[in-house]
C-alpha cells in the first residue's frame, strides 16, 4: 500500500526561444499602460535564489501554468482526449458533449491521474483501496528569472524594465481596415530557474517519473502561455539536475541525499532513463 519513501527534486533552467506571454492583471497597470500585460511579481522576492532579491515587477512563470500545460499535452498524446470525445457522444446535449470531451481526466487509475492528481471525490470514493491513486506525485513551483537574465534585461531595456512591447495588427480581409494591438511579453533569451518535486509512495512510482519527462519533452515542441500559434512561448529545458532525498533525509540524516543525474537536455535525460531508474532503486 501507500508508504512515503522519499522525493526526487528536479531542478532546471527554462530558456525562452521566443517571446513569452502569460497574462497578468490589468489592475497592476496605470492609465495609458498596455492592454495585454504579462504576469509579474507584485512585490520583491527576497533571496529567491539564495542571495539576490528579485525586484518588484519582474516576470515569472506560475507553476500552475507549467503543470497544466504539461498535463494537457500528455492527455492529448496518450489518447485521453480521444477517449473523452468517444464517451461524449453518449450525451444528449451538445453543451454536455463539449464539456465532457474537453474535461481533464479524473479516472483516478491512469498514470496521468497518479502523477498530477484528480479532484473528483465521487470517483475516488468508488475505487477500492488497492486502486486508489494516492496523493498527487508531482508538485511544480513558480519559476523565476535568473539573476543574470535580470541584469541583462536592465542593461538592454533600462533599470526596472523586464519586458518588451510587440505591436500586432489584425487586417480585415475585405476592407483592409487595420486593428492594431500591443502585446507585452518577456523577450527571447531570458532564462528562468524552476523546480519540481516528485514524491514516491509505492515502488512502482519509479516508473511514473518518466511520465513527467515525457511531458517536458512534449512542451519543448509546443508552447507555454498565450499566442502560441503566432510564435510565442517556445521554450527549452537546460541544466537539469535530479536529487534524491529519502525519508531519512527529512529526519536529519544528510547522507540520505544524493545526486542521481545531471544533464543538459531532456533528450539526454530520457536516454538515461534506465540508469536513472536503477539509481532510484538504490543500485549504482
């Protein structure tokens, strides 16, 4: 059954290959500001990387955005959406069909539900104890710009400025009437530091970790944030470090922490999956 065994810490850099736009609140902007702001810190983040203070107004990537996008891509690639579409045909109302077809998986039994969790209490109440998914394995935390990226942005754009304004134009096909709009986004080249934590409750959870890396690879060939079909939000994971901490580590036994792997890319990580699983089983 379920027994907490330890956690795999996944540290990484996320590099923007194109401009990134994750929408923020317009209420943060003064009159005359841009119509489509990106999400930013509303206050300084003190010693966010252990020594530097992230200034107020710096952009960041919410963990919910990363986790939600990775889960969505996995549900498409693993046929969950197709399954829901087939089940939706049984609904009489078109609105119910669409709702069912586009809903998140809540079966509680598949690998995606075990990794990301399911909030459907009724489904869980109907599953026997040996088929319960248990707690969600994956936690995804907000990712903040590296200090080097913050300083480079200030050097190029000016102190306290961390985003660019991209002007876009919508043209009427018949009249050629234009409808210009200004989009705020984080410039390409900026790097973010992020962290995920994967908890282990069963021996077979070591097989589930590959689901996370598969989702990260899918994200690299997709996008995060808005306006992806117009070229925004393409990213690449770099400098990935896996650290294993057994439950003994949290009891004060520092030797219970060890670095499992350090790689430069997701492809390299997936190529080493067999080695990683062996190390997670306690065998070097």
